C-alpha cells in the first residue's frame, strides 16, 4: 500500500497537470482562436472547456494545445483547434441544434458540438475509432451524442433532417445524400477536393442551395466503405 507521502506526491502531480492543461487551453483560445476572428461565445466557452489532451495519444499530450493537427492512429488525425472552432461557428451551431458530423475520429469535434448543440449524431467509418470515441465521450459524461460506424456518404437518414452537417474528412465532390438531409435554413460545412481542399458552406434555402467558398484547408480523404476495407487489410 502506498504511503501518505506517496499519495500526496501523486495528488500534487495530478493537480499540477490539470492546472497546466487548463492554462494551456486558455492560452490556445486567446492566441489561436480569438486572435483569428472566432467570436461566437458558445464556441469559445466550449473550446476553453473540452480537454483536448484526453483526445490525443499519450505520446503527444504535451502537444495537445499546439496550433496544428495531430495523428490519432489508423492513419487519421485530430483537426487543428482553430479549424474546429471556425467550422463550428460557420455552421451556426446553437443550443437548439441537431447536428450531424461525418468523421468522428478522436471525438474531439463531437465533444465540442455536444457542448453547444442539443443533439449530436456522428458517423465514423473505422470501427476501432468509433468504439474508442464512444467510450471516451461516455467517460466524459456526454449524453446527447450518438456515434455509429458507417459510411458518412449515406448520412443518417433515420435521424434527418439536421440544422447543421459538419464534414471533417474531404470528399472530391459535395455528397448529394447529405444535402438532402439538411433542414431548410440549415447549413453544411465541408472541405471539397483532393490534396488541398476548398472549405465550403452550403446553405439550404426554400428554392435550393447557396454555396460559399471560405478558405483552403487540408483534411484526410473521405473514403468509401470499399476503399476503407482495402486500406485496413
Ligand atoms: N473530427 C475528427 C477528425 C477526423 S479526421 C476529430 O475531431 O478528431 C477524419 C475522420 O473521417 C477519420 O477518422 C476517418 O476515418 C473518417 N472518415 C473518412 N471517410 C469517412 C466516411 N466515408 N464516413 C465516415 N467517416 C469517414
């Protein structure tokens, strides 16, 4: 059994680590998010709250609040914090929203959405990543999230329509099934293209869709179920 002294050192270490990550997160919001023009108060509060270090592998925890994407295994990445904040603000996610995310990955963006929205649905094509994200988000206490393994090109018709759809892997063209699952007035944010992509916001109107080009980004490709089987074999 550890001594009192052992426990004291352990608690001190846990406490200082929590304080350190907390201040790194506040600094991240100031220097990477606010300074680049994200001003939505709900997005900023969620960015300050969600512990990104618990969504990255242990080996790169010290980089969890750095200004970039990180590898999460299975050849996939957790997006740069600024891009997560920008996409959430751009999709007009609010407290009453039902949101669909394509590409759960680590579950970080899912947690961000769950902090703000009413209901979050997320689809991940790699079973192991979907399973890990389910466990991680349950441990963190998120109850308004449903995650499933599947092909995001098909969307989640049983739960449609959505106020916002956030695509966090890059298709070559805008997936038409997803457009059909947007509410009128709702919008989809999606990176479209090959190596470098054009981040677009597509808003559904009474008469059709309006498309805006926002910035150039780099996401992992949005694969099809068949291609994914080949990759992982
Ligand atoms: N939102 C994630 C980042 C995801 S990286 C995060 O915050 O961590 C993109 C993810 O999309 C990867 O996990 C990849 O496996 C997944 N993906 C790629 N193609 C997909 C598809 N057709 N359907 C669902 N998920 C897909």
